[in-house]
C-alpha cells in the first residue's frame, strides 16, 4: 500500500502537514491554495527568523548556544527554498510570469546567497539542462557529477558514497566550492547584482569589524550560507536525475525525458499495528531520520522535480505537490507513468546505480572542455 495512504488513520488536522512533510497528497486531498508570494515570503521569513534565533542564542551564550543548530536549520531551509524554488522559477520567467519582477527577484537572490549570477544561470539552465542537452556532457548536472564530485561510470555504489561523504566533510572542498560560487556570481553579473552584494556584504563586514561582532556574523550567517548550504547542495544533486543506460538509442520524446527524473517522497508507512511501541518508533524515525532530509535537503518543490521537467512553464508550479497529484490522477496527459522513490538514501542509491552502468565513453570527463566553456566548480552551483 502507498505509504502516504497508510497515514489516513491519523487525525485530519495533521493531513496537510503530512502532505507537506512527505511531498505526497493523499488521493482526493484539496490544495491549501499556495501562491508564488506565499513561497517567497515563507522562504525569506524562514531565513530571517533562523538568523534571528541564531543571533539571540549567540548573544545570550551559555546554554542558549544549544539553540544554534535550530537557528542554522531554519536559516538554511529559507536559503535553500530561495535558491531551489524561487531563483529557479525566476530563471524560467515563471515566478510571476512578469519579466521585470522575475529579473529583480532573481538578481536579489543571487546577490544575497552569492550563487551564479542570475542571467548566466538562467541562460545555461534553460539551454543546457532542459531540452536536447539534458543529461549530456553540456548539462551542468552531469558536469557536477563528473568534475565536482568525481563520480564516473563503473564505480561501485559504495565507492560513490565514500567519495560524496569525503567531499561533504572536506574543508578544502568547501573552500573551493565557496570560491567558485563567488567567481560564478561575479563573472558577467549585472551591475545591480554587484551593487546589491557589495552594499550588503560590504556593509556587514564594516559594521561587524567596527562593533567587534564579526564572530557573530561568521557563526550566525556564514555557517549556514557556506558549509551547510553546500552540504545540502551535494545531497540534492545526488537525487536530481538518473543517467541513461548504455545503449539508449532514442534520446528524445516524453518516454526518454520522463525516465531520467522521479519524485522523492519522504517518510515511511504508518504502523499496521496499533501498539504504542510501533507508533513511537514510527514517530521517532519520521522526526529524526526523515524530517531533516525534507527540511534541509529536499526543500520546497524539489521532491516533485519530475513534474517540473514535464511542465517547466506550468502556471501551477506554486501548487507543486497537488499539481503533480492532479496530473497523476487524471492520467498524466500523454506522458508515461510517474515514478517515485521513498526516502533520501534510496533515491541517492538509485542515481548512483545509474551512474555505475552509464556509458563510460559518453560520460568521459575529459571531453567536457570540448563541449562546454563552464569553468571548474561553476557547474556545481546548480
């Protein structure tokens, strides 16, 4: 039985929360009516609230420092939603579907998060990640796997996990990644982006230096902005798309593109038994195993990224979970059946297994320079 459907036994007031948690509505569930503005305000609000909580914990010191991880988590959640949902939709001119508004928001997000400048990201994302170049050597996602993570066809799943975990906890890797983010932001960015970033970070640097609060700035803002943001980015990358297997001759059409992306739902089936022990174990796993994956890695609409690749210009993007479910329930309109995985680790394993059996000649990192001018690590700012 569908794990989400097993949760129907829980009280009604929990159902929308469980839908947001898992990424999957129950059959027939109505949408709460999310809007683009709701997502923008929620993301920016989370980022601000998390920074405020961390700042309060740092200022009060003592036992209050135990609240720092919670503050970092909320800040990171807001940052990742701004990047993975708001910035992404703006790059498709799909946030408000008004060019000026989407441009201003996209530039503001790139300036605050110090990520690839908006115009370049928008151009490369649409041209190289969608349509004919999807999951080819020109695709930033493929380049990130081959260059930034160093994962190649023929590697075992275990070797890939070691490589990825090594990158996640490598100070040198994070330094290289941070420098690449700054370079990809600054290179050919609009004067408005440079001015915004300069005023924001220049002002903060001067203010913290004058007041002697630079340690607070580093702890409250830079920890979630740099190492935590990049760790989340690594794990998110590892579930975005699978690689086509050797011998895939047809590289176009709905069947092919749908086969490279699946939903990743978070959670597990509710206990079939009514004993308190079973429910306690389920609750603990949902809160301490699955919740971090949803809140810190698979934020916003990333759980149903397959819907975006089917309908990249959908006017219903802000209602993402329910839009996908409606499409599923109404027969997915000429597309093949949707596929999904339950859990972050199984989703990563699925991608790793696809890399292991991919064509080593097609996905030869040494050939990237001949098809793309994107510099090292810039592709990872995806």
